[in-house]
């Protein structure tokens, strides 16, 4: 707990602690599938505990009635476990009542900081350590979350782009032909769904064009980014008679390394 119990300092403390807690809450509840929450939950609980003590000793903070996440849910450990009825019901109610999870509440805290003419609080060594740990845990969680939700898109029709967080990787363009036609057709019309070989044959109009029949979809991917062991293999599931192109998937560090090795990197805004 902070040794400085001056009201203005407490307002500034509450403001920066609320920012961290809201950020953690949004990251955890914003996705159905997340990395291990143990570290960020530890920070969430410890920051929430500190906030409770600050609010208890400062009437102006305690009187803010707008909901904020740590006042509603004090532990994120079971937040994704549907078997825990109480947590889920509470979360559903809270999402309905306060979709911002506390941003509006913290704007009232920011107003108190302005009126008290304070920008940054004086931090004790223990609070500084707590905040630094929270920032490290948040950064790690975001990095792992980005890997779990990597996306595939195409630039200029035939150039694959893999986006991981705010970093994108541009691969060499795919050659026009049957392989590209199959991938682009499935990606544009049936993303994240299996497409059967007869449907693909009908789209390609092989008989009408007098072209060779396709008997094995997996064979058609050889030599492309999507082949077995290729950089875009995580974005595809294929058997001889059906194929699925995924717009988003989870990537391992090894798979990210394979993508980096054959691409140009750039950053999005």
C-alpha cells in the first residue's frame, strides 16, 4: 500500500492503476481463447486489492458509482470456465451494464486529478515494482494473444499477408493457375469451412474447358506456400478430397520463424 495517503496522490494512483486493471480485463474477456492467464490475473488481483484500499480511504473515489471491472469481478482465474455459473452470470450482467469495463468510471477519476492539479503520483518502491510486473505481464499476454490470432489476407489479389498483432509479413505472390484459383475461391467464398472436391471442380469448369481432372487436392498445393511444411501450412487443412482455408489461426514460434524467413516485414498503424 502507498505510504503517501494525500488525496491528490491517491487520485493519480487510482487513475494509473485503473488503467492497468481495465486493460487486463479487456484482454482476457475479449477473446474466447486466450493464453495462460495466471500472470495477468495475479496483477489484476494485486492491483484491485490496492485500488480497494485507496478507494476506502478517499470518499471522492468511493462516491463514483459508475461500474468498473475490479469492483464487479475481483479474480479472472475462472473467467472462461462456463461451469462456474456465478462468474459467467456476473460477467454477462456486467457486460450488459458497462461495455467499457470502467473507462467512463476512470474518466471521473481523471477529473479529480485535474481538479487536484496532479499528473503523476509518487510511487513507493513496492507500488513501482507492482506496476512494472503488471506491465511485463500485460506485454507477454498481448504477445502470446497475437500469436493465437494471426490472420491471413491477400494484397493485390494474389500476395499473401500474415498479420500478427501490429506486424505484418508479405510473402511472394502466388502464381496464377489452378492452385491459386482453388485457394482464392475457398478463401473468398468459404473461409474457415471445408470445401469438397466436387464443388471445386464445378467452380474450375474443368470439363467445359477440356482440362485435366483433379484427383488429389493435396497434390495441387505442392510447390506453393500452402504445401506440407510450407510457411502458410497452419492456415490450411487439406485431404485428397476436401480443403479449408483459415482466415485466422494460432501460430507457434517455429511457424512464425518460417514465415519471417520467406517474407518482408512491415508494421501497421
